[in-house]
């Protein structure tokens, strides 16, 4: 396939909301980031983990995973870009998002473009949670954008109807989505280049845990 054909290849960006709360701010900011991705002409999907009947990682053998685990893996595997959103709980990402990530692996994340957004009810924001997600992305050989959005005291930025009221913050969230989409498209177009080939031929996480261990 030549470069001109690659430029027309379908690019898909998924956003995973790591909150189960009704009216979740996390879900709202992930949706806004996906809106930015759509501005770049890509297809998007919001993965709301409330709608997936997932098991805990290690609870059952992989061969016995329910259909929703298979569905989650497929939807992420078919994407070229991923936006991960989490609330910060006790200085880290949410348990539901961590479990969802544990149920996936290199097949879903290696070589993918990842953008990070996080919310917190406290003044320190979601920096610790986003740092944890950045580490996970690195271990899974993903490309994590240096730009990220951490929102402290998130309740101050939304009105009673749940709409974001800060134009600057809205633009930052849109830009994360735009960047994920742009880099995902560039990556698809340039996969034949030597740098990309060398990166994707590196051993995946030679010192890390693979599925079935632990």
C-alpha cells in the first residue's frame, strides 16, 4: 500500500471513561476530547465501562472471559488512537480503569497514540493518576502524548446541568483529542518508515508481566 492510500485509511479513536458514577465528570471530559478528535475527521467511540460486564483480572482463566471482555479488547485493538480518562482516587487511577487495562495488553496498546485526561475533587488535580497511566502506556509500548489535562476541583468547572463552563479548559480537552487523531493518522501513513519499523520491532516489555502470570 502506498502513502496516498494509507492517508485515506480509516482511523478510529476510542475514549475510555474510568468512572462508574452517574453524571461523571470523567465521562464528560473524555467525550469532549473525542469531539476534538472528530474535528480531525476520524471516527470515534466512547467506551463507558458501566456498560461492560467485566470480570476482575485473574478471577477466571482467559479462555473463560465473558463476551464483554472480548468486546472491550476488540474495540480497543481496532483503534489507532486511545484517550484514557480517570478520576483520581487515593493518589492513583480508578480501580475500574486499572482492571480494564489489566484485562488487555500489547495487542490492544502497542504502537497506539494515547492521550490522558483526569479529574479530581481536590485541589491537587489528577497528576498522580495521570502519571500512573503514563507509566502503564510506556510499559505497553504505546506512544503517550506529552500534553495532558488534569482538572482539580472539577465540580467548579461544570454548571448544574453538567456542562463545562470554562472555555479555556474546553479548548485544552479538544486539543488533546485533536493531537491524538493527528498523530494516529500520521502513524498510519508512515508505518513503512525505518524509525517506525525499528520501534515496533523492539521486544515488548521484556521484564514485565504477561497475561496468565501473577
